[in-house]
C-alpha cells in the first residue's frame, strides 16, 4: 500500500513536520515553516520527499514496488 504521509526534516535547522504527499506529481520545493529555508531535491532525487522525508514520494514507491 502506498504511504501518503512523510515527515520532512529541514537540513538547516532540524525542524520536522509530517506532510501529506501529492500522489500525481513530485514536489520540487518545500519551505521550512520554522527557519524559512527553501528545500530543493538533492542531485539524483526527484523531489523533496525523496531527499528529506522519511518516506519516498508515491511515484517512487510504485516504481520500487512498495505499493
């Protein structure tokens, strides 16, 4: 089953927040609500959830057979 919740951890300040991921697209930007840092995917990752989240985005979960 595809997981829709992922906890993003800001690499700048360490703030963590659980977010609901979009199922039909990759999210390329995420603004930390604590320090205001604008997160972008790391090289080789498709989205901020794959780079900074506890769970990869739904399209990657499907690709890896996790769903």
